C-alpha cells in the first residue's frame, strides 16, 4: 500500500515539474485597505485585512504572505469590518446601483481557513449612502442609510448563523430638526460609537445622537483659508471597533496634515452631551487606539505622521504628550509617505503597526520602527501595462555613447553600431569567462542592488523584458518579467494619483446618474515615445493634462509637465523625429492642439496631410474626425492657436444610456500573409485597412411593444479617415459585458444574449476578394464580410489575441474566464467560414489535405473549452481585468501579462516552438555522429587512394 | 623483288636464318648489305597486304536508318512505361514518388543537354526527321514529368503559391484617437 502511494507520488511529481518554469503569479488582497486586525485566537498569528474597493477579506501571516483570501462581489464595496473576541470577523459590504442597493453582512471564522459562518443580506430601495457601525461583542450591526441629513433609516442586524436572513430592526427618522443641508452621508459624515452621527459642513460640525432625534451643531475650531480644508477621521481600536473617538484634521491641498483635533462623543451617562474636544496633535495624519480588556476607560493613543524621509509613529501619554516615538526611513520618491490607514496589532506583549500608504503599500513595522514586511497592493489595481525591451548588453557600458541621434545614415551612428557590436561581443566573452571561473552559478534572486543594472540585459530570444505598470493609485512600477515579477523600480506621483482618483469619481458619478455602468476604459493613456533600447521613454497622459515621461530602464522621471487643461484626445504620432522620439498629439476640449514634446511639431508638419483623429465620448453617440492639415509652421512673434478642424462627424442611432467601445488595431502589428489560401488553392486577399475601427455601442432601445425597452448591442465598422460606415449589425436583447478584439482582418467580440441567456462570441473576417486590392490611396470597403456567431459556455472577463514579432505564427484568442482560467483557443475555431466550409467539398480533412488546402473544423455552435487550452493550469487568476501582450524576438513565442486582483505572467507558443530545438535535443549525439562521419570520409578517401595506387602497381 | 621478299618472310624469321637454310645463294653479295640496312617486318605484319573491303550495298543503308530510328524513338518508347510508373506512384508527396519524378526529370534534361552528341550518331537520309522525333520524345517525357508535378501540386501555378511575395501595402494615412469621458 505504502509502495503504491510512493509510486503515485513520483508520478505526481512528474507532472508538477514545469510549474513556474516560465510563469509566475502574485496574489494580492486588493487596494483601499479598510482595516487590519489581529486574530483573537492566541495560537494563530494571523492578521485579518479587509479592503474596501476590492471587497476582499484576507488573512496575512507574520511574514506578510496571504494565508487565505475570500473575494466578495466585485461591484460591491466593503464599508465596515470588526472582530469578535471569539466568534469571528464581521464584514459589511454595500452593492449600489441606481435603482436599489444591497447590503451583505457576513461573518467569517478566525482560523486558518476563513469559513463563512453566517450571512445576511438586505435590499434597499434607491441608491443609498450607508454608514456602518459594528458592535462585535453583541454581533450587532447598525447600518445607517439615507440620502440627506434629514431622512435617515437605521437597520439593526443580528448576525447569527442560526437565523440566516433574519429581518433587521428598522428605525426611521424623517424631518429631523436642524439637520445640515447638502451633506453626503458617505463623504461628509462618520458613524461614531453605536448611534452617533457626526457630519461636517464648511461652517460647522453637526452632531446627532440617534436616540435623541435632534441635530445640534458646534463651530469648527478655526476658519481656514482657501487652500486648506477639514476632513473627518474615524478612530478605531485594534479590533476594528469604534469606542467613541473621532478626529478632525486640517489638510492642505498637497495632502499634508497640519493639525489633528481629537474629539470624544459623550457617552450615555454623560449628560453634558455633545462633542468633547480632547486635544490637538500637530502633523499627525492618522490615530489609532489600543484598548485593553482590563482598563477599557484608558485607551492608549498612537499617532502616525509623515516626515520628509519616511514616517514617524508616536505613542501619546495620558497628558497627550508624546511618550515615545519611532521613525522609519525609506525612499520617498519611490514610495508614498502619506498614509491611508493605520492599525495596531498585538502579538502577546509585542505591538506591530500595520500602515497602509497612499500608494497602497501595506507595511508592518515593529515597535522599534523596523519594517517586518511590506506588500505592494497597488499591483492589484493595474490600469496600464507595457512590455519594454531590454538592450543586449548592460546599459551602463553604453550610457555615454548611445545618446546620439539615431540617424541611420550618418557615419557616426554607423560607428556607434559597430562599436556596440564590439562591446556586446566583449561583454559576452567576459561573462563566459566569469561563468567559467565561478563554478557555482549565482541564483537570479541573489542579484543585489548594485548589479541590478547589469542584470537588465536581454537574453538570446528576447524573453527577458521589463513590465512597465501604472496603477490606480498613481504609482509606477517596473517589474522584471523573468525573475518572478521582482520589482526593479517604483515611483509614486501624488499628482497623478489625485488626477486618476478625481477622474474615476467623475466617471462614477456620471455612471450613477445614467444608471448604467460602462466598461472600464483606462482613465490615463500611456505611450512608448522612444523605442530605443538604451533610452526607452514612456509618457503618461492624465485626463487633466498632466504628463510624466519616465525612463523604465533607469527608473528616472525625465520630464513632467502640467498643461492644466482637460485632454479629450491623445494620440501617438507614427513618425519619429531625428531623436527617435514619436510625438504625442494632445487635443483639449476647445479642440486646441498641442504637441509633446513641442519639437515634434516640425515632424508633424511634414506629414500633416495624412493625419486624422477620431474623437468621441464614451457616453455619447457622436463621433467626429479631425484633421490638422491647415497647420502652419510657426513664425517667431506670431501668437496663434492650433485649432483642429472637424472633417466629418457621425451620429449613431440614439440609445438610452449608451456606452461606446472602440477597437483599434495594434499600431505596429505585422501581418505576414496578405491573403488566405482556400482549399482550392485560390487566394482570398485580406482586407487590411489600417484605419478601420470597430465600434460597439450598447444601451436600451425603446420598442413599440408593451415591454418598453430592450437592451441592444450595435456593431459598426468605420473608416477613421472618412467616417464612412462599412458594415453594421444590431443584436437585439443583448447586453454587456462586451469584449472586443480587433487584429489583422478579423474582429471578434463577445456579448450576453439575454433571450437565450448565454454568452455569445461573434466573429468577423474581412476580405478584398480574389483580386489583388488596389494600392492605398484608393479606399474601398471590404468586398466580403464573413460573420458567424458562436456560443461560449462560460463568462468572459477579458479577451485578447496573441501577437508575434513578424506575424507568421498562427493566432490564438486568449480568453480570461470568470473561473480564473486563461483559455488559449486557436483562431481557426472562430473562423466565420466554418459554416460555409462544412457544406463545401473540402469539408473532410482528408479532402482538404488532398487538395493541399487548409482544413477548417466543421461548424458546431458551441466553442469548446479544452482543458489543455487553459494555459495557467491550476494557477487561477482572480478577477482578471486585462490581458497585455508582448512580443519576444522569437517568432513563435508571445509574452502575456494578465492583470486583475492577481497578476500572472506566462508565455504562449500558438504554433508550438517551431523555431527552436526541443529541450531534449541531443547536441552531443549529433556532434559525435557528425565528427564520426567526417573521420570516416577522410579515412575512406585515404584508403581508396591507396587501393587505386596498389591496383596500378599490379 | 617483292615476290622474293614475301617468299623470304614466309620461310624464315630473318635474312640470316634464311641464308642458313638455303644451301645455294645466287646473289648474296648485293643482298646482304641491303638486308643489314633494313630489318624484316615483325611476324604477322604485312606491309602491303590486300584486305577484303566489303562493298557498300543499298541494303546496308537501310540498316543505318534502322539503327538511327532506334536511337530516335528511344525516349518515346519509354513513355508508356513512365506513364505506368507514375500512375502507380500516386499523387501523395513522399520520398519514392519524389525520387521517381526526379528521375523522370533528369533523363530528358540530360538527353537534351547531350543532344548534339546523340545527333552525330543519327545518320541517313531520314536523319532530320529522326532528330525531330528524338527531340519530341524527350520533350514529351519532360511534359509527362511536368504533368505529374502539376497533379502532385508541385507546380507554382496557383495564386496561393505566390502569396508570400505579395508586399504589404504601404500605409499612407494615419489615424488614431481615444474615448474620453
């Protein structure tokens, strides 16, 4: 029996040997940490962290690794969490839509597994703002909802596993006296204690004890100039419980805290009532308290403030003087030092501070200020990523020589090229020599800071690249794609963070008003302005006109610029100037155009007749095309404004709550084959108009029927130069999620079919016909449009096609499934000619082979999900948002970076690795055989000549 | 004179031997010197021997023509056999049919390259026609090989065979844009 087990284990090991050979995954708990609490069981050293925006409940062990993680509804938001002494962790999440809100209350076990113990949910009419207060010791959850200060509703839930979905106790207040006007419950108010509500208006502090049903107000401590404002701050204890304290702080525009006023809400016994000001801390950003069971009336106060070189954590005594303080230093350019959350956890007598910074870095400091661990949670909210190539030898040796303009015709650049080749050969020989001398190879992880630059060297096949990342919290990351996503550089930009958050809020409010959520399109645009291997340059454009240029290889901000204008269009030019920089065309709301950098305007002028821009808002049906062909060269002294000229405009049929989606092709996509070979060996030429745009508009359409409105998805093919529509299709009773892939001559999009209640994938292929297409200035619509729809058996989170360097390799379609798998399905399954092919005489593979043609699988409506097509095997990737694709220097291989709550990197070979030898290729055998053959031929030559000589003598 | 010489040769190997044999010498003073000057011919060598040269007759001319026809019609006569072999080889692309096709190609091409040497062998009054037949036969063999290639799909006669040489169309107009909120 044991023997059999042993054998089974060995076999198991055989299959597992390729795990993480060329892929890696990193798991996160999400951004916007709500609170972190230490497990109450003395034996388990776990820290529970809950995240608001991501709505995840997780446990972290003392090394900073995730012990378990429970992912809740993605659209929901965690609004409160608290820990019961023995029972469990109570969390409250809110899922808000225009017509109704839903509250989810859950209780989780505190052990190693995080089981769901009890669950309760409640539906509310209308879009509600809710605040929550949890009394964990009684398992009571108070949720206070309302749209204004005068209309309040309180729900009291008892979380108990014996009474699932018990009705909450409701209490309602209408027309409360002296209620503050114009307050948003979520933004301006906090729930303190069990039933005290504190709201902040620009003039005073309002307060209501819900049992009194009467608002009272209190003036603010001091009047503030315009650039400062007050912010209310909750103060929780180590269990996430509110014990009646709250803070009021003065914040400057730059997010610096100036003063922190500490208040206490009078308890029931204290009849003097109202709010009690206790003390004022200077510079403190966050305060947390530590209560002990022995002395509940004397909590210990801890405050944290940011310094120029890091943060400082202070402990306050009973007289509010700083009793003890520790400071910790880190690089404030790479990381944020402003704070998002501050919690205290206790391991026996040891105290640990869990600090969440504004860039969503979660770090644990011990009482001496040493960092125990840190987690870059920002990586769970990636909004843009880009593969950046590495040079073939270390950048440091080339630094001084390769700054010259890369004009390929000049002699100096030729000399540079020769020199670079020489240096690379030299470096290669040195590295060979070194590896020869040092017998034991250094592990990749052991590469220290100093050799960081040295390690940033491409491998032979170009698999080693940098991943440039921008997160939702304005932090830039550069990861190493082969060393398990090791962070090479980080940079935090507070201005970028504010821009992104503000824009996100704007989008949210627009969506809330319209009652319909559109697909998330990145709020920022990122362009690789310079492709040069040694000095790549990535530029980020925020919607408010803030630009940052970053060199991902050296981790250096090259330039930052604030245009102070709302950008409605940004576009990368296709032509580079003599410095190798491609300019960015920026257009503001008034159609005024600027170039970044300014010098690229000259380059643009020489191509101005050929540039067209397509402008649209996500929520409108208006699409317009702009041209800049009237642009004049600047003459000194003349002040002029470059206003773009509208050359066409188009309005799509009006839908209620429309959401537009635009699908461009990859700019530098290589299409190897200009046509498709048919089974009769004729050629169907592909329609490869580079300016073709796929548009999807979805929304509600009113019908004549009684039912009123139905959801529709409209699909259009549009020429971006002329604005003419080449093809259109309307799917009635279809809705989001819509995912779109546009590449070469095909477009694939998925939508939800409401009538059949299933996900469908529609596939289009465009052809010119069997004649060669006319040369470019002639614009023709596609002559043949093949269109076919398929059923996809599960939900889709993201869709993308593979890209390779020359486009020879077959395409695969990558689909991120809701289950966490990444499916790689050959493009041939999506071929819209499958239906017509099935009836042709080549329908059997043998017939197709006989005629030398290409075989298409016969049409079956359902697309298969072969288990061998799941490229991430058991490494599920949670909540995927996007699949980023990069090319390697090897034609067969395509690099993938999948982002979501987790990040996952892998590479795929759609046509297998046809251009490299197999791993088990026996080089030695080949060499021996070749050498033996060579020897044989020499020997036989000698023998043969001797024989003929001997024969001549006879 | 010639008669004595020939008789001498018939009787002995050289003059001395013949002198020894003859008991009576009639004119030996004058002959000895001359005998010394030139040696006798080697045995079996006849200086002025008369051979029977056959006379060319009209029936022999026919033979030449026949032989030439054999050479000229060789390629055509191979044709049926080649047809049969090719039929048996089938249209699948594998090593043996490819080798056969190779042979089929090689033979007529070789023959056509050496056509001048072959034409020298062809004589007679019909030689012009025969040369033409020989050429035609080889060309037919070549045609057969080509046909076989075509039926195997080895000839680049379809547009798909030239697809790789189709240049991608240059991009003249450039467009771009993004959605805003």
